[in-house]
C-alpha cells in the first residue's frame, strides 16, 4: 500500500503570542498527516534557537527567500513587514498563507474569513492568502450569524473589554510588571500604555479620529459587516482597555426585528457551536479566568425586559488567542488542506 504523503506546513513568527498559540492548537487538534517547520526572520545562525512541538525539540530556522518553497500552507505570525513579504512569496511559490497578525484585514483583495460563517468563499475562490479577523470580529460574526436568520437585528451595540494581550507580549509584561511594583509599594513603570494599566481601566489606548473612535473600533465594525456580507449592518462598538491578561469580554445590546423569549435564545446558544451556554442564574461562570485557554465562545448573562421582548443584552467571553485567533485559523486551514494535494 502506497504511503500517504504528508502535508508540508510552516509557521513564521514563533515568538508572538498568536504564533505560539497556533503551534499549540496544531499540536493538540486533529489534522491530516503533516510535518511542520518553524521560522523566525531574526534568526541569523542555524541551530541557535530551539522550540518544541508535541514534546519533541524543533529548530527555528532563519527565513530565506527559498525557505518556503514546496510548502503547502504557511501561518504568518510575524511583524507586518515580514508578513507582506510572505504574501508576495505565496503568489510566486504557490503555497497557501493564513495571516494571524491582522496585516491584511483591511485589504479588500485578501479574503477575511470566520470559519462556519463565511468560509463558503473557499468553495468559489482559490486565494493564496487569507486574513484571520480581529478576535472581536470572530465573536460578533458568530453571534449575528446565529441570531439574524431567526430574529433579525435592527441595531446592535457592543461594549468590549480588551485584554493587554491585544498588544502581544509587551502588553502582558507591562501589566505583570506594574502589578508586582504596586503590590510592593513601588511606582509602576509605563512604557507601552500612557497611563497605568494595572488595577485601572482606560477609555482608550490608541489615537482617536475626529469622531472620537480609534482604528480598531472602526476596523471591527468594518470587518463584521464584511464577514456577514452586509455592508450596512447597524453595528456600533466601543473598546475599553481592561487590566486583564487574556480574553475579550463584551456586552452586546441587540434590538431585534422579531419578538424573542429568553429560553429560546438560551436553547439556540446551547445547541450551536462554537457557543457554550453557561448557567448564569446559578453562577457567574463566563469570566476571563474561567474561559482562558478554552476554544468556545462562552455565553453568560442574557437580559431582556418583559415590556420590550425585542431588546436583549448578551454577555460573551472568548479567549483572544484560542477561539479569537488560532482555532479559527486552524479550522480554515483544515478546510483548505482538505482539497490540497501534498506536493
């Protein structure tokens, strides 16, 4: 019997939080037989940097012009300049690319996909590079994809609590460092955030436009409209910087076209992956701590006024590195590779 050829995968940018998480997801989830190589543009000397994959040592190679020739799929998790270079190489060398770093999210020529929502694009198109959306886009796209067919949505407002991991390892290190300093009675050092982030909440951390919104608030709205294929979808969104390491939490207020009943909404979430409906009446279990590292979008408290059965509040929490990045990319990769013949 002829042995099955293994798919040839690569990850560029193993040191980033998203790069490390896709490595973990690939190690624990089932995919067709594959072999994977790791690359980092900062590596200058071969065998100078090591990692692990499935408890086996792996060399992290330097990135050269011909490093990715013959690969079937490459995950982009490096800096934006490197990712743009990878996109050019994908077109020339024939490998598929999935960008984890939001480099191409606003590029109309690069498909922006949420697995299970708009990945039907892959049945019609054969793109060389696919963009993984912002974590909040993934959460909201799944939410509206679920409730729109049944209830319709006249207006949606989302208040988002952002973790410091949105700024990669630098954000995590600053929160950790400030927390330790304050608990020891020392003045916190501020490098990334202009204001103290430990034990604090910031209304914004980015430059604001004329309307008072930041780039990522505008980006998430535009991404969600694009994924839903509804350019006029009435979504309004605000990001608040929270002093937490991982997971996005958000309160979504929806004005529905049709009357809804709480038990029907709960049943819908309970029956539909990737949602995980919690028993919020008994415990507050959809929290940043309990959800960290999990693959699902956890649904917490749902509120609805009896006098207004078309207005509903929904609390959602998801890990930004698993469901909000790596798991979505993995599910897209699985669909892509299902029709890709190993070379």
